[in-house]
């Protein structure tokens, strides 16, 4: 019974030596390479986490700035709309004032023209009365053959003016 256990061509002693060698190699790797490798991986993980945190902070800041700029843009739009509306109101008011002033001026000019026409009409009538009165006096003198007195002259003029006024009213 002293024969060694053989599995395939590998003996149990070889397997134990291989296993012990593997464990020693693992122990050596853990002390020499594993700790620095894990430290490097942990450092890389922290760097990536820091970059992600920075990116999120920058994203939040960018969103905040975007909202702020959008609000400023909206405020500017509202202000410009208010300025435009105020300018329109001012222009409308100015137009109404100028129109009212023009209407007043037109009314004043019409009234002046009416007064001037009335004055000219009265002057024409007075001139016509004087001319008529002189002519009627001349005609009366020629027809009657004598000069009329002031009272007779006044009566004749009054009568003639009344007839003339009646004739003008009929027309």
C-alpha cells in the first residue's frame, strides 16, 4: 500500500505542492501588487465620482443660469411691450389732441368767415341803401319837380327800403 495516489499523470503530492505554491503566490501578490492595484482603483473611483459630482453641479448651475436668462428675456419682452404700448397710447393721444385742435381751428375759421360775410353783406346793404336813397331822391325830384324836405325824403327812403326788403324776402 505504499503506492502514491495517481490521478491521471498527476500525483497528489504534485497537487498539494501546486496548491501551496498558488496560495503563496496569491499571498505575495496580495502584499506586493493587490494593495497598490486596489489603491489605484479606489483613487480612480474617487476621481470619477468627483468628476460626476462636478458635472452635476455644473449642470445645476447651467440650468439655474438658463432659467435666470429666460426670466430676464421675459422681463425684457414685457418691458418692451409696455414701452411700445405706451408709445402707441401717446401717439393716439397726440392724434386726438391734434384732431381736436384742428376741429377748433376749423370752427373758428368758419365763424370768422361767417362774420366777415355778414359784415360784407351789411356793408353792401348799407351801400345799396345809400345808393338807392340817392337815386330815389334824384328820381323823385325829377318826377315831382321840386326838392324834398328832410322829412319827406326820410319817408320816401323808408318806404322804398321796405319794398326792397319785401322783394328780397320773396326771392
